[in-house]
C-alpha cells in the first residue's frame, strides 16, 4: 500500500489529539459568519479584509509588520546582551519599541487572517485554527515581555526569554500559514491552468444560448461560462478562483454572478471581483457571434505564453534496484 508522505500539517489529521480544534472552529466560524453577514456593510468590510478591492490578499501583506518588528526585537535583545554603555541602552530602547510595534501590527494581521479563515472547512479549517492559536500565544508572550520591560527594568532577562518563546511560536505559526497556502492550496487561484488556445474556437450554436439560461462549454479542457444578457454575450471562467466553486450553479443578477459556495461576486463584463472572499479576477474571453455560431478566444492577461519546451532526447533512465 502506498501512503502519503507526511507534511507539517498532516499531524493535525489525528482526530483523537486534535479533534477539539473542530469544536472550537465550528463555533468561532459560526459567530464570525453571523457578524459579517448581518448587513451589506459587514460584507463590504469583509471584502476589504480579503483584499478584493486591491486584487491582492491583505493578510500576507500585513503579517510582515509584526514578523519584521519581532525579528528586530529578538536581534536587538541579543545585541543588548553583548554590548555595554550607550550602545546597550540604544539596543534596549530599540528592542522595546520593536516589541510594541509588533503587538500593534499583529492586530490588523489577525483581523485579515480571520476574514480569510472563516471560509475554510474540514482539514484546512483545523490547520488554520492551529495557526491562529499559535500566533495568539505568541502575542501573549510578547505582551508579557513588554509589560516586564516597561514596569520592571530588573526583569530584562525574563522579558527577553518571553520574547524568545514568542518568536518561536511565531515561527511555528508561520510555518503552518505557509503550509495552508503551498500544500493545502488556501487562497491560491484555482483556475490558472489549463490554458485554452489563443485563436477563436467555435463552441455553440447561437440558438442554444438564451437569456436567463447560462451554458458551460469546454475549450480544450477549459470550462467556460457563457451568459447572454440582452444583445451581449459574456464569457468567463466557469469556476470561482477562490476555491473552485461552480459559477454555473450560482445566482445571476444582470451582469453579476455570485458563487454558490462562499458568495464571492464577479462582474461578467470584465471578471472583476465585487465581493470577497475571492480577490482574483475571473479570466475573460472575447466572444464572436457570426452566421448563427458562437466562438470564443481568451482575452485575459498573460494569454501569450512561451512555447512548451522540446521533448527530451531520450526517455528517463531506469534505476536498477
């Protein structure tokens, strides 16, 4: 039997040890969903936290503030221990300020991370909760460290030790954050590949596409959603880039489609994301309707890719056991 090689996050598949994370996650997720979905304003705020208006995730852009600040604090703490006189005092002040900056910067990082996590389920939600708890524990360690630094100058050793523990927890939490993206595919666009041909491809008879009845066709294994709106035909990716939700099963309102899975909304005219959690535009296609036939061709950014590499001169070598 072939077994999956272990990864950093695979240990959290153990229900007997980590099943409690699901209990915590379910209640927290329910409460956060209620908070965001209580009004249209709440959903707009969530979209901003997801990075939808900016076409870029907010969480990875913000986490560099606490991570950079706390890294600086740990370095200055080490330099303080090796210095004397005015240099020692300068490193001490720099370390204290860096710890404080990291604590403040961690707050928006937490809120944006929460907005991304609330749309996860199953194993990814469990790993995301572990990521959040590790970082929360780190924040408490750095908070205790700052309290000792400010109120008791004689406890510098304990303050530095707390910062060191907090930094270790941040590294562990950050490793799980990377695992969520690179191994579990969280917030990675799910519709980047494959790529259809650049030329127009005949896909459908005109009378097979009527207003109010979207149709999904395939162009070289790429699913494309066709929607007739008045005299205009829109053609976009048939899958939501956030998590691969089937847009053909979504809700249509004029030139807007809403994903049935996490309620991301997109403009069919240009693929622009209008509501999170999706922050990546839909790929769009040019449409040509002539002589009772409909043809499509990709119009999205990056359509002209380099040619594929030449095949190898010989097949792979067989390694003898």
